[in-house]
């Protein structure tokens, strides 16, 4: 009789533990405050991707953003949370720097009239915590321009006759980074 009670207790506890694990395994973290986005640059509407950017999209707290929400002169993750990653599917000219195909982290240092744009080899990082300047592969200074109010930080691509531009935009600030992805253009540079 005693063995039956012990087996009953063990089976009962096992069932409770099994059910409890099943319930907690089904819980999910809450959604990020700032969602992440992916943007591709392609050679045409149906062309293969040439560039892919994965980034966080923070929302503006005011219409100025740069100099307040994102301080001037300080390293920024170029988005929110995880560091912004950019993948080049082929060799490119990033501004005036030749960059091999691969995945990099995109950091920036916003200033009032220009931004310093940095491509870094150390990927899978959170924010600017693990930034190491020894891992930089390209560093550019790009002037800012004004645009219409944009509530969420955004990255896009603009195709030009001479190549493309990767456009960073938030609030009324825009930064146009020259980007040459076509091998016929890169070979002439």
C-alpha cells in the first residue's frame, strides 16, 4: 500500500512539473519597443540582391532628434538595439572606399552638418558596446541634407545614373552615402 502512495505522489508531481514546463515553454518575450526592419538593394525590380541591411527603427521623441535624442559627436549604432548590419553580396565601392563582399556593422557619428560613417568587421554585437576601431574597414564623412519629417529611423536606397545611394533618414535629417555595386562601375574607379 505504501508503494502505491509513493508512486501516486511521484506520478502526480511529474504531471504537474511536465504541465508547468509546457506552459512556460509557450510564453514569449514582449515585443520590442523599436521594431527591426530589413531593406534590400537590387539591380532591378526582379534582380538578385546586391545589398541587405538589417536595423532597428527607433521613433522620434521630437522633431530635432539629432543633437537631443541622439547626441552630436558620439558613436551611434545607426538604429536601435542590435547593431545595424549591412551585407554586400559582391565587392562594392562604399563612398570612396573599396569594400569586399561580406557582412559588416554600420556605425555612425552624427554631427550637425556631416556624419562620420563607419563600416566595421565585428558583427553580431549589441549597440556600440563592442565597437573596436581596429576592426574598421571604411570611414567616410558625408554631409547632411534636410528632408520632410520622418517619425521612424529609416534606411533606403536611391538609384542614380552613376550608381546608387544608401539613404539614412530620421526626423528632418538625411545622409546620402554613395554606393557603387555594378562591376562595370567599380572597374572604372
